[in-house]
C-alpha cells in the first residue's frame, strides 16, 4: 500500500476506528500513539553491485504505558489529522510505500508493510507483515534459489531423486 492509498482509505472511512494487526491475531493496543512520521529515501547497492533507489513513508506506533487500560482505538479521522499536519510541515511522497514501525515487550522492533486490510461497520484493520530479507543479485552472485516454487519451475514434471534431470 502506498501513502496515497492509505490517506485515501482514512479519508473515506473517517468515522471508523483504526486498528493494526502486527501478527496473526495480535493487535497494537488501543493505547497506541502515532509518534513519528519518517520520509525515507533508500539509495542502495546490492551484493552484485546493482543499484536501486526508492522512497518510503514510515509511521511509528507506540503504546503509552499510562493508557494501557484504554479500550477505544484511534479513529481514522484523528490519524488523518495527524498525517495532514505532518504533511503540511514535511510533505509526504504520495507514491511511496507506507510502512509501520512498531514493537512491544513480546515483539521486536520492525518496519511492517501492509499486506491487506479488512473493514466492518466500526473499524479498519490494517494487516501488517514482516518483510523477509533476500538476495537481490542471486543470478549475478551464483546463488541457487532452493525455494519449492523455484525447484518446481526448473524441474518440470521430474520428481526429486527420480533421476530424470
């Protein structure tokens, strides 16, 4: 999901509560605050000397220990107000991917991307996921992809250890 899509979702559903599912069945507490918005520029070189460049918007979520018993989640309206205020100070890049930075005592600090969202009459639930690291230069570096999908693609109808390949 990019920043523009997120802002549009909030704008269209301002009356709903905004929830974040950081792992299956695990939600950021209702006591969360949006504590920082980061406009990130990534300018990278991978292990095969390939270069890349992109931008991201990182929204930091923090659970206030003073409000741990809070039951009502932040509304999309309030979140949109915070983001619009930040945008007026440091404009967000609309086509940048949006990620959410979060941690708690049982979950390491991570930048999580939005892989899906659900809605009902009262709430929007952003389903967040951890992005796995990967080698971007497998072919250049001679790294074999041993994932089941890659093996199936390259072996055709041959079963492992069948001797046909």
